[in-house]
């Protein structure tokens, strides 16, 4: 039983259709709350982790151990004046941050989260092609960034948007070839390998072990998609002020900022699901959600360590990494997956 069914049973006295309408509304509300809490937690963890590595204390004034600092920062962003550039293209400028945040929420909505004790499955969306829908949702976020850069009519923002396009083109192809290798291996064990839940449940051995090359390619590509250092080509503050978000202030800038940290957490959960067994583990029928979150947080800390320790890569070398190294590696991984699937029956 999942959360939707339990909510529908709770509202059953209202009738079948009203019960399910309310159940969907509450489930959507729970998802939005989960995403917002996750974003706040990611930013807090990053600031404390960065401070620890740099021998500082980090947020420590507002709330116990600075836990309320992010809420104070959010209220500050909401209260700030939203300054609109005079030469903007108004409609794309206004909807760009909404598109980024919408793509992020859709990505979280398509993940299978596994069960949590008596609550049951926390998965929101049940689809036979959830893997395709997930990457379609991820493709929405760069559209918002490109619109933001071009509509701002700012030279730095335009260059940031063009760099973002180069980044997406050079890293999307190796990433999708790595996913194709996963689908190939899963097709030997399930009739519908495009269902994320099926992909997780057939991982008696996590796919990251036989496809260690694919794991490396996919993780690097997801880090590049999240656009943090050393892959922050579209936002590099030492060159482009703040890239595509240069002309944004107030809560509109906050939505881009939350999109960055949300992408890190979402990417970590996706890597966990595809390569590390997702919510599989001891007593996963009761605590699968906890296993997924633990694996995701470990990858989040690895991502933060990369962010804080690796210097920015020059744009030409950055693009060459995708075409000259990750693309051949992903093709080799696809061949290995074919051999393991057809030759050895793994």
C-alpha cells in the first residue's frame, strides 16, 4: 500500500472521486514540503561542511547550531525588492526561474522512494516509463536557464546561457548512453526496464559493480548538470558575475539558487537508484526510504567535497572532457553491458 491509497481510504467517507482528488492534493503538498525541507537541509549541510573544511564554524547564531539561519535567509530573499532590468524580454525573464523550479519538483515527483514502515510506499508517480519521464523533466531545467540568460539582455548572462548549452550537449549524450546500458542489463530480468521501480528491484547486485565505468560517467555527467564548481561554466562568478542569473534579484534569484542545491540532491538520489540499489537493503520492506536517503546523502557529501576542492575547468577543456573522454567511455561501458547481458546472462 502507498501513501495515495492510505489518504484515499482516510477520505473514503466523501466518496470515491472526492477522496482521490483530496488524496492527490495532499500527496502533492507533501511532495512540495519534502522538496523545500530538502533544499533547506542541503544548503545548511553545505555551509556547515564548507566551514568545517575551512576551519570555520559556519551558521551558529540563528537557532540552535544555526539551524534557523536558512529560514532567516529565505525570509530576507522574499522581502527583498525585485529589480527588473529595463532592456529585458519580460515574459521569458519572469517565467525562467519558475521553469527551473518546476523541472526540479517534477524530477522529485518521478522518483521511487521505497517504503517507510506503516506508511507504505512514498512513491508519488507510478508510470511504466518513469525513467523516460524523469530525464524529460530534467531537460526542462536548462530551458529556464537559457531563457534567463537570453531574456536578460546582459552580455554576461548571454555568454553564461551559451556555455550552458555547450555543457548540456557535451554531457547529455554520454549520460544517456550510460542509461541505455542500464536498460539493456535490466531487460534481461524485467519486461519493463523503463520503469524506475523495476530497475531498482532487479538490482540484487547494484549495477554500479558490473558497470563501474557507467557509474563514473553518469556521476560526472550529473555533477556537470548541477553546474557547481568545477563545472559551473554557466555561472562562473570570476568571469561572468553570476552567468544566466546575473540580472535576477530577490526570490527569483533564490529560485535559481535553490535549483542548484536541489539538483545536487536530486542527482544523488538518481545515481543511488540507478547504480547503488536505491532503497534496497536489510528490511527494505520497512525502511527502504531511509536506505535511499542515506545513500543519497553520502553522494551529496562527495559532491560537496568536489565543489570545495577542485578548481574550475577551462571551458574548452570542459567541453572536450565530454566529447573526448566520457563519450568513448560510455560506449565502452555499453559494449561491456551487452557482453554481460547476452554473453554471461547477468
